[in-house]
C-alpha cells in the first residue's frame, strides 16, 4: 500500500519558540532522515514537473538545497544555489525580503541563468512569501522563464501565496493553522 502525504506530514517535527518566541518551526530533518520518506517527497514534487522540460532548479540556502538538489537530480536539471550575502564567490545580484521574523537578503551569481532557460524554484517552506518572491524576482532579472514555484511545506495561514500572485505555486504539505 502506498504511503500518503499525511504520512510525510506526520514525520515533520514542530519546534515551538524557534528561532524566536511565537514561531513554530517545522523541522524537516525528521522527514529527510527517513530514506523512504525522502524518496517519496522528492518523487512527488518532481513528478509534477517531469513533463515541463526544466533546465534549472533554483533553491535557497540551506534547507531548500536539500530538496532542490534532489528534485533537480530526479528531473535531470542543473541546480542554481541562492545564498546569503558573501557566500557566492563570483559576481552576484541580490534581493532583500521580509521573513515572518525579520529582514534578510539573498544573492545569485549573475551568470547562473541564461536568458530563456526554464527554471523551477524549489524551497522547503512557504511562509510569508518573501524568500520565494525574492528568488523569483532574481530568476526573472536574469532572464529565466519561471515554470513554477514548489515547496515541501506551505503555512497557508501566513498567506505567502499572496506575494506570488500570477505564479504557478505547488506545495506538497499544507498547514491551514498553527
């Protein structure tokens, strides 16, 4: 019998008060340490895009790298890392964004995406949408054709999709409330 998304959701650990009081952190390390669960998660996300001719998967530091690299491998696509300032060695573009608990910045190499390449953005979590919007903006600024934005987890109650209007958004697991 095939295990369902509810089984995957049951493997995610809630950590109240991290990284600060009032936040419930959704810890995916308890899911990805399970080989069967990691494979099911990767295959479920990749399957949605297997006929989209994805050239590149763009993923955000750090948990997004875990999911994004597995999905890129499964799709036969390249991986473009977006990182915190000062972590990429060549010329970069940056974008600032708001998190549910502060302001941050991400960077991408200026030569990471060629005009017209088909790009799938993959990250672990959609919360307020700031990181995802900044990532999509950088992909677009470099001339990438944004095929979709995919997440393992969506915290629907934070309405992050609102910042991604007009973009095809997919989330494997949704939390409707805290």
